C-alpha cells in the first residue's frame, strides 16, 4: 500500500509541474501579444508641401549674387585717436561727407604758426617791393643826371647795384611766401587726413572703429556701399557657343522667390577666357522700376539657354 501511495503522489506532482509549465507559457505568450498590441505604429513621414522645397538648379541655370560697382572699406590715412563718430551703420552718406574725426590738435597748432610765419614773410615781401620801386626810381634819376653830365659813372653804378640788390631781395621773399603757402597746404592736407570722408554717395554698411580708439594708418574704419545700380556678374562656358553682346537682355529670378522674374541688360563681356574654368565673365545691370527693395548680396538665378553646364557655377 505504501508503494502504491508513493507512485500516485509522484504522478500527481509531475502532472502539477506540466500544468504549471503550460500555464506559464500561455502567460508569457499573452504578455508578448499584449506588448505587441500596446506598441504604437510609426507611420512614414509625409512629404512636405511642394512650395516649401527650394527648387534645384536646372541645366542652364547659373547661380550668382547681386552686387554694386562701388563698395569699399575706407582705410585710415594716418595714425591717431578717434575723437568723434559722425555716421553709424545704416546711415546714408554723400560724397565727401565726414564719417569720423581723429585728434588733430597738434596739426591745428602747426597751422596757426605757419599762417603767422606766412604773414611775416608776406609783409617783408611788400616792403621789398616798395624798396625796389624806390631803388629803381633812384637809378633812373642817376641815368638822367649822367646823361646831363651832372653825375659820375660811380654814382650811376652804385644806383644800379642797389636796384639789383633790392630786386634779388624781393625775389627771395617771394620764394619764402610761396614756401609758406606750400607748408600751409601740406598741413591742411594732413589735417584733412584726420577726417574720414565718404568716397561716394551710399550707405554705411559697417563701422570698424569707436570713439577713443587708437588706430594706425591703413586700418579699416568704415565700409560704404552703393545700393544702386544693381549688377550681377556670372560666367558662361565657352562651349555654350552663344557669346552675348553688350545690351542683350538677361533673364533672372530670386532664389528665395523663384516666381519673381527680373530683367537685366549686359554691360560688359570679358574679352578673355579663364583657362581654369574654360569660361568668360559677363556683367549685367538690372533694369526696371520694381527693384527698389532689392539689396546687394541677394542670391539670384540666371537663366542662360545656351549653357550646357549643370553645376550652376558662377563667379560672384
């Protein structure tokens, strides 16, 4: 009986283990299914609207930027300390207008002294003019007296010598006066170099200096640029076979607004070929009335039908 009981208990335990294993597998399988169901599905990204994607350059399109003929960094013409700033970035300027002032007190003192010296030399010149006039009159009297036999040759020679001496003195003082004027002009030129002038009418793009700053000759002070007329420079491959003529129209559009068409006319065609790119430079100037909002540096696309290049290379 004991042996039979032992066999029955053992069978019961084995059955319980098999049942537990089955239940565990089902639970794991269920959890896997639940996890699979709980995982959210990831949808593929939708394509952005067509109008938000910038258009790619097509064959025959050449990329470049709008430029102007006059844009320059103004360099300081002498060493000095900036004492005043007259114009800042964004200000419109006219030709010759003062943008900044350097310390010129020493030069102004030298100018005062040079003017005083010139006044003294000019007074001496006037005195010598009067003296020469008197000596010339005395010489003429001696000539008349000698002709009448009332004067000797020695008296005549002495009067002639005095006239010549007065004339030479006058020429010397005239040279001193001329030298004084030259010195004043030199100092005025140096004083003018302490002022930074606008070389042409335009707008201040950048200011490099500030008040109280010590600068050296050749340092950049301001960048001044024109806003018009706008130009565009680009290169055309020699293999295109279509060499434009001056005055020919050119079609172009803004990169940011491809729907806005612009018109330009060629003003210059390079007579030589760039050996590195096998192309030549072309310069066109924008025309029309609806371009007042355009600014130098804007990217544009030139549509050149004769171009076979697809890289859209251009020389800005």
